[in-house]
């Protein structure tokens, strides 16, 4: 076995552990508290972005794990989901009756 393949397995195991670590994640927030974090993130507050990631990561990972067998793919998609969410956070606005709307791509 080559050193390269061992490193690959170690990275894959670390990612799998990161996906499974979501079980002890903080409680998901909603309502006004969630909107406060979104609005702070829209103004560039990196701590608010971090809080959103911590609060919703386990929920996103759980959804993906229920549909995909490969934990490495799950971790990649969790990362991609949050990267896209952060990139588009400025387009998020409050809708009626507590809904969230985007302003387009």
C-alpha cells in the first residue's frame, strides 16, 4: 500500500467522522433569532455566518445521509451547500408568513 492511498483513506475517514459528528450539534433556531443571524450575515458578520453553519450543518448532513450512502460525497455536498448559501445570502429576503424568498440566481 502506498502512502498516498493511506492519506486518502485518512482524509475520507476524517470527513466521515465530521459528517457523523453532527449528532451533538446545537438546536436549530427559527423565527426572529434565525432572521437576526441572516441579517447580520448579509452585513458581512462572519460570526453570524459561522453560527448559521453550526446551527444548520447537522440538519443538512442528515438530509443528505438519508439519500446517499457515500459519506465523503455527503461531506462534499454539505460544504457546497453552505458555500452557495453564503455566496447568495444577500439575495435572501423575508417573505410573507415567515417564508424565505430569494431574489433570483
